């Protein structure tokens, strides 16, 4: 897992736009996509149970 303290796309201190490699981008995508997928699944369960009431 990557260190969230290390900038990947933009360095606020220097103002530089960073160009991460494929591995770094894939790691970020995998982390974010997992959270979004789980959030959507939980949200759908909540919506389904609310419509049954």
C-alpha cells in the first residue's frame, strides 16, 4: 500500500505536476475503485431495504 503522505500527482510544496508511473497509478486506482465498489454495494443494500419498508 502506498504512503498517502507522498504526493503522486501534484506536489503542493513545489507546485510541480508529477507524472507517476503505471504502477503508482494502478495502485491508486485499485485502492479508490475498491472503496467506490464497496460503497456502491452498501448503498444499494440500503436503498433496497428502504424500498421494502
